[in-house]
């Protein structure tokens, strides 16, 4: 299940966080095909979040599904799970590891190379799990 969080600006007692699940696409990203199938649904959901008046979107998917394309189409910040998680891990330690589902390890390594942090990535360990 791919989720995304929609976050209004300002961290006050009036801050509201909404969790929305995609209503179409594959249950999770296990391949580049899943990535391609789900990207359009993420983009549509991000555009709807902006239309609904939200001030930002955090896509929880670690494969950056639709994140970069969404940024080009909306005026609110769109943050993907991979970059936020990797940079948070690097604040805690110089190197980090990723535990992922089976068959997704190549995509995780590719993201590290794309963001220029592959030297900080100690390992990617695919677990014998499918979609939960």
C-alpha cells in the first residue's frame, strides 16, 4: 500500500496532518513496472492535495514514485521518503543501510547514486518479503 501524507504549513496546535492512500495502482513498488504504473496516480493525488488547499505533501514511498514529476506540476513542496530518510540517517551516522522488500534492492542503490550518496550507503539488504 502506498501512502502519502499531506501537511499544512506551520507547526502549531492547529497543524493538521492527513494520511491518504492511493485508490488505484499496485499495492507496493517491487519493480520499475510498478513504479511506472503508480507514478500517474501519485501525481494525480498530489495535484488533488494542492487543489484541496494543503501546503505540502510527503510521499512515504521509498522509490520516489511520481515525486520529481509532481514537483514540476504543483507549487507546494513534495518530499519523497527516500531522500528524507537517507539524509536523516546521515545526520545520525556517516553510513546507513536499507532493509527492503525482495527485488527492490537495485532501485534503492540507484537512488543513492542519483543523489550522490552512494559512498554513504553501507548496504541494501533485500528481505524475503513481498507486499505487506
